[in-house]
C-alpha cells in the first residue's frame, strides 16, 4: 500500500470513512452514519483511493483493517496515515540481518539521522528498506524512498526531498533554501522518514542538505545509505558487515551450514535458479567454502546463486576457485576485491554475445525498452543470428538485468553492474560508438514523438518521453560533442514535452547553452531554436529575452528568404506584445500570422493564432468576435485531436465567459480544460484554470474557497516559474481585495492553505470532487 511522493495524509474524517468502508458500509450508509451528504461520502472515498494509491473499496477495507490492528497492537492512533510510503516492492524474501534490524529500529527512536555505510553490494539498500518498512506506523506524514543512483546533479537531492514533502518552489530559487524555509516556518507537516539511497557520489550535497534540514525542523528523520558516512553532527553510523559465514571450527554438517546467514541467503536464491538443488552432507562443505570465498557479500552470493543451475555444483565451485585465486582487483578496499571478482566471474560465464550486450546496456540511464536495446546495442553481423530478446532474457535470468516492476516492457541494470559494464565498454573501445548510437536512437525517438504531441496519441507519447527522460538528458549531454545540429534538433523535438510537463527551467538551460555555442550564422535550425527558446522564456515571464530571441529568429528567416517559416515567430511576437499590454501591436502581429497560416494551409497554426487572437479580442471588449475566433480554434483542435491545445482553447473560452460575467459557462469550460490536463499529466494552463475557478467561487460568495484556489494557482506558478498574465491579474484583483476585507484574519490562513495544497487536490476542489470544508 503506497502512494506517490508528496500526497497529503488522510484527514480525520477520511480515516473515519475508511473505517466504515472496512465495516462493509455503502456510501449511502456512511453518509447516514456520519450525518453528511451521499455526494460528500463518495468524494471522501475517491480521495482515500487517490491518496493511498488504491484501486477499489476492497483495498481500502484491507488497509483500514491492518491499521486498526496496528493501533490495537500499540501503534499510535494515527497509524492509518503511517502506511503512506513509496518504498519499492521487493521481489525476493529478506534473509538474515535480524539483529541489525532490531538495533536500527531502536537507534531511530533516539537519533534523527542514521547512515548505513558499507561497500557496494553489501545489502545497504535492502536493509534500509526493511528497516523503513518496520517503522511505517511511526511516521504519520510518510516514509519516502529517494534513489539518487541515476543522477549526477547535486540539486536533485533537495528537489527530491521537496517533492516527497509536497513543497513547491520557484524554478530559479535554490531548492535547499526553499525546503529549509518551509520546514522552519512550520507551514508543512513533516513527521516523515526520508530514505536517501546511494549518497556516495553526491556525498557533499547530501551532507549539507541533511544537516541544514535537521536544523530547520526537530521532527524530520533521515535514513541514508552510502559507501561512506555523511560526517555531520548527530549522525549515527551503522557500518554494515558481510553476512555471517558458516563456522569453520566445527564439523561442517548441513545443519551447521544452514544456520549461517550467508548460506541461508545463497540457498534461498539457489532455490529460485535451481529448484532441484538440496543442501545435504555431501555438499555442505562446498556451500560453506563458496560462502567464505564470496566473503558473505549479499550481491556476490546472489550473483553466484543465479548461475548455480548452469553447471553441476562441483564444477561451479572449481570455476569460482580458479577465478578468484588468479584474478583479484587490488586497487580497491579488501571487501570490494571479492565483489569485483564476483562481477568478473559472472561476466566470464556469459557467452560473447551476452557480454557484448551487457557492456552496451551501460549507456542507458534510468532503464530501457527492448526496442531501444534492439536499435542501440545490436548488430546483425556481430550477434551471428542471436535473437535480441533471447539475449536480454538470458541477462534477466542471471540477475544482471532487472524488469521494472509493473512495467513489463522496461528493464534496468543495478547501478553497480551498470558501472562495471561501463568500465568494460570503455576498455573495449566501444564507448563513443555506443554513445553515438544512443544519441541517434533517442534523437529519432524525440523527433518521432514531436508531431504526436499535437495529436490524439498525445498522452501516451508524453508518458513515453517521461519514462526515458534520463536517457534524453544523457543524449543531450552526448550531443555536446557531436555538432550543434544534433543538439538543436533534439531540443526542438523536446520543446513541447518540456512545456507540457513543466520542465521550463531545464529546457531553457539546455537552450541557452546550445544557442551560445551555435554562433550567429543564419540557419533554419537556429531560427527555429530561437523561436522555441522565446516560447520557453515567455512562459517564465522573461519577456525581454523572449523578444530578443524572436527578433533574431525573424531576422534569420528574412535573411534566408523563407517568408513562410516566419509564421511561428509572428505568432509569438503577438503573445509578447499582448503580455506587454501593447494591444494594437499584438493584434497586428496576430492578424499577419493568421493570414500567413491560412495561406500555408497549416491548420494547427491557424488554430493557435485564432485562440490567441480570440483571447486578445476578449480583453479589448470585442466579445462576439472573440467568441467566433475561439469557437473556430476549438473546432479545429478537436478535429486534430490535439488534447493540450484543446485544453488551452477551452481555458481561453472560460476566460471569455468570465469577461462576459457568465459564471456557469466559465465553470463548464474551465472544468473540461482541467480534466483534460489532469488526464495527460500536463501542467500547462492549470494555474489559469484554477484562477478562473477562484473567480467563480468569489462570484458566488464562497470567498474562502476562492482564496484556497487562488493560493493553489500561485503555488503552481511559483513552482513552474510562470508569472500571472496581466489579463489574469486583472480578474484576480477584481475580487481579491473584497474577499480579504470580508474574511479579515482568515484570509491569510485560507491563502496559505491553498498554497500548501497538493495540486491534484486543488484540481479536485476546483472540480467539486470533494467537500470544500477544508483543504487539509
């Protein structure tokens, strides 16, 4: 039972509803029991499902029953919320470490930061997850697992913590300052346990982050795993030893061997790879010797067990003896010598096609699909007819590649295996060719996705790019060394993805760096890139940069003699002028852009300009003309199946309805827009819809709800770095002063509650999907 990072704990009323669901009551019966409406009861059930990541009422009942039993067993009364977590599911049983688990539970009752330190492969992560699982009932605001292995950006540390705690900040603000200020101000619940996994390559940033946040709040607790301690004040360090080995001073009977944790782990995993293997007196000594040669390191034992079914056990033992006695890595700590040897040995057991594939898989970041493996890693001549999926399945079978839980088409390598394979790839001389093929594949994927981001398959393509976001970042890094054209092509393909998913700051950073390297010579790619960079800058409120980029783009198209390609720049110049309040210039730019788009027969461009022009005419008071433009834009977008732009057109129609003082029509338009954006996971225009619903609430006299929604919209804008447009600001100012005067001291409270509300909860509140009694 888990939920996504940052979701709010259950309220007291939601806990009551969950308990009644466990009694088998219907929504109607719950409503009668609690003296609430049936609609309210139904809304509470939906919120429970959403917060806990559950699918149906039976799961709510199971969850509530376990929570009740926990309370009866002595857990705190709010144990219902303590099961909130995102701990990764474990596919195998946990073996041994009973003493460590007990000691860690006791330690975490009196210290606020505990670091499990030890060499790679010693089982730090698995032990930390088990310890955190045992402590779920102690942390009402959740237990959150943050994996740092696949990132090299130090700022991911505080950003991940912010996400887990539901803290939003400005795109350009220091994320650590933002989290510390929120926690110090007491504006956010934070009785949470944060499990920071794989800290070693970001050790300085992890240390400063944890130390700073420990000072900011007395309640947050950290459990870290790292190859070295953080070395901060108050840190308790648990130096993890290998698993206990079979005793050598006694007769090595099967019973004696079975009592040792190292042997227990090995035997448990052997039962998965070779169900026919049985420990008895004939092989007890061999198993004990194997565990000793592997030094009790869990990863080494698991890798060895994965291969136990490939050859008779005596032959396996002989191979291991020879491998470890001849080849030992001496320039690493002693505990890692055997781990390195185990990795070498496991690699040697592979056939050459499998070895080559494993090496090449190291170029992927954050996972990969079979399609990507086929394109990037496979060469028909080299593989001599070997089936790609068969080779990948062999690596999965030998625990060198793992399926991603819940995602049958995706796989990943453990980081330690990926790094080892990466070193081998570099030694083979194939690193740069594989990086280039990786770049080419993800460039092709991004360019294939770009047009689909404006069509009926938009949602699935947004998710596909999100799944491979780390790979796309790696491709952008590689593109730095392969010419400016590939960099610009990849960024142009990703522009819509960055906008839809709210990666505006990241997109601008990549664009700024590439534009600085591109020079000033006019090329079609550079002219298009300047237009895309202008769009990102405009959305973040950097109007001066947007105008500079657009003017440069337009000048390049004129220099290139391609008047047709200037159309997007004209559209964006109209947006810039409107943002600056220069209505006449905005009308002129949009009119020229619309005429050119119609001349070119570019329907998506026609719809975009119609939508922009309709919005503009609405604010100029030309409501009938505005309605005609916006209705035509919406009709085109519906025909094209461009869901994001359908949502934008609906939002603009909502604003026009507000300008015409038609609250019911505005609610209908904004509501449809928000539902589309939520289904896509897109964040573009969410704040504007929330501001529209705030106006509607104020118009109907629900001033507290209006301030909640306006505060939530402001938080969303701060997080994405998208300022309020002048037109939206005027609508907010129309009612906000009156609302603040009417509510008095409660106005600031309502505003702050709205700012602290999770975005999905704010959307549900706007859409009337739960009671507005409290945003908490």
